[in-house]
């Protein structure tokens, strides 16, 4: 993330301090603590009074994307965020969220609990990027509540993985709701646990989970993905791992659960290594081994 | 001499595939290499490009410099480039992106394959076009074309040959052309034809038409016996 991103952001938190918020007639992004005090109705979404985090409320349609940034730039900072986002009926927005540490050696800890409520007919495209140092730790729990006729496209990207990361993304879908969860994770010297769950509760709902996991330099990745079909619905899991070296491990567990006979849920999962043929090919194009691996990995993560 | 191959032997899983190849090519020459399937032509192409999976004995000299153990990417820097017969797909990497990374020379490619993943679901013809434009972008001194003509219809074959002639042959780039087809050689008019059988070059001739006639009539092995082709160097 560069300074342009920080400047353009609508919500900026550095360590524990909120540096920037945004509000106009249509959109509000303030601290979760302030939301708890000001809007009684938000309390049902929080498990306890929040101390940190943002509250995003999109009341009317806006024609610009929203940006949030949560940064650690002081040593041994522990962030405990409770985020809440509410999209009113029929709203269609894009959100870009960044969570990161500014430099190596901060030993930061970032914990985030989030709830995203998509009211009837609304649509959210959310690109959530994480970039950390191997000394940092991250834990997040996000729940997306999709009311009728809503649409979620969530992309979680962890390009510079922290030393330890524990992620859970869960979506609950009502009638005619659709959801795509994509996880793009590149681990180096990292222990990663990721759990993506889609619960198809409503008729004609549909969900897809796509995971692309890269393990290198003594990384361990435990990835679980689950689709639960409880009403007539459709779902698909597509989980692929790529082991770049011998020192890494990937465990991939796709799980399907179906309690409605009219549902159709499917999965595909694989773990592979870098193809020697691809590597040879790119080297005959003038790329050295490192550049060739980097290109193949970037391509693999490009979903 | 631009390229000189001396007593080149290659074993794969204990089996000798190349059994002592000697080859010389001057700068600007077009050399055709013919031979039946599994005669070792593609192995030779890969070995010349520096594929690290092959254990090699003998010598490969380029501009007098010993490159026998040089890495493939360093050979590309010297100007040695291979056009693959069956190039692999690289998922998630657009051809335009790859060209941007490897180009040493600007090429104008207006094909719609630029926006597609490299070789993924490309037709046979599209793969060949993609290979050709990558080659041009690398601004080579020596190109090894491994059956770039296979799978092309006559029209496409003419187009590809025209580009090879205009952009490479006429500009003095040296070519090794591995092929089964006589058609493409009509366009490219090689200076010399080599026939390879069982991991050995069994004859060399300047007149490619005569070689083709013999192969058509009597098969590849006849080249060895036929007096016309006995002038091995």
C-alpha cells in the first residue's frame, strides 16, 4: 500500500488511533464505538461494546468505491477490531479494505471480528488485502449475512503472509442470494489456518468458494472449506494448492453437507507442484528460475 | 561458424537418444532437419536451447564459445531461441504479460490471443503464432523451430513462412528448421538439409527437393545408402 491509498481512504486507523472517517448524506464510516453510542440498532450486531474498528453504513447508492485501511506501525501493537457494515436495500457498492503493517520487525497483532449485513437486493464487491511481516500475527472472523436477492463477491488476498494467520469467512444466504468467496494466499515462512464456509439457507441461493494457496519456505497451510446446502440451492468448491518447495505443507479439506434433495453441490480440490515443463518453457524465454517461478505463482493466484 | 556441435551424446533414463551428433551452421544459414518420429530431433532442439533435464556429453560452441553447460536463460541472452513444438499452457498469465516481461524488441501483434492465458485452449495454429511472436520479441541470432509448420493449414503456413522469411531469414538470422513437411521448405529454401535417424545424422545435402523425393519414394533410411547423399561432412 502506498501513500496514495492512505490519502484516498475513507477510514484510516493507525495502531489504535482513528485518523480518518467519512460521512455524507449517503454514506457513513465512523468508529464502531461511536456507532454503538449513537445508533441503538447496531448493538444487536456486536457481541459486546466495541473498543475499536469501523462502522460502515451505506444508506443510499453512491457512485464511487469505498476504501478502508487499518495499519500497524508501532512495535508490539495489538489491535482488537469489531467491524460492522450495513448496506441498505438495493445498494450496489465496491469496497477495498487493507490491513497491514508498515515495516518488518514490529511484532504486531491484528484481531478483527466483522459482520457485513447485505439488506434485500443489495450487492457488495469487497476486496480485502492483507500484507504483513513474518513476525506479525493475524486472526480474523468475518460473517456475511445475505438477505433475499443479494449478491456478494468477496476476495481475500494475503500476499505477504504474517508468521501466524487464522482466518474464518462465513456467509449465510437467504432466498435467491448468491455469493462468491475467493481466497488468494501466498505463504512464506508462515502458518496459515483458513476456514471458508457458505451456508445456503434460502431457496435458489448459490455459492462458490475458490481457494488458491501457495506454500513456500517452510510454510504450513491448513485450509478447510465447507458448503452447507439446507434449501434447494447450488454450490461449488474449487480449492487448489501449489507447493513451491519441499519444506512446505498444505492440508486441504473440502466438505459438502446437503440436507435438501433438490440441491446440487460439488467440489474439486488438488495440490500440485510447479510444473518442470512450464519452468523450462519460461527459461527458454530468457527468465531465470526465480523469475519463472514468480510468474507461474502469480498466474496460479490470478483468479 | 555460428554454431558448432561436436560428438553430442544425450542419454535419457539410461537410453541413448543422441548418439554423437556433429553439426555446423554459419551465420545467416537456414538448416533443415528432417527425420522420422522419435529420431531425436526434438531432443536435439531442447539440448541446444539448454534444457537442464538432459545430461549431455560432447561440445556445443556458439560463436566459438563453449556453451555446453550454459543455462537456458543465458543462451537466450546470447541469442539462441527455441520455438516449442508443444508449448505448455501457463494458467493466469496473459500472453501480453509474458511478452512484456521477455521482450527485447517491440513486435506488433494484433491477434486476440494477447488477452488470453499463454497457450491455454489455444488452437494448434494459435500456439504457433504465439511461439513465432515470442521468438521475434526475443530478437534472436539463432532460432530452432521445432515443427512450427505442424497443424497449420496451407494459408496459415504461407503466412508463418512469410513472417519467418521477412523478419528472420532476410535479416540474417540463422535458422534450424525441424520439419516433416516439404511445403514449408519451398518457402524458406534451406541452404542445407540434414536427415536424422536413430539419434544420428545420416546425411547432409544442399538440394532439399532431392532429399524429399528420396524420402517419399524409399523412406528415411534410404538417405544413408543413396549415393547422392553419401557426401557427409
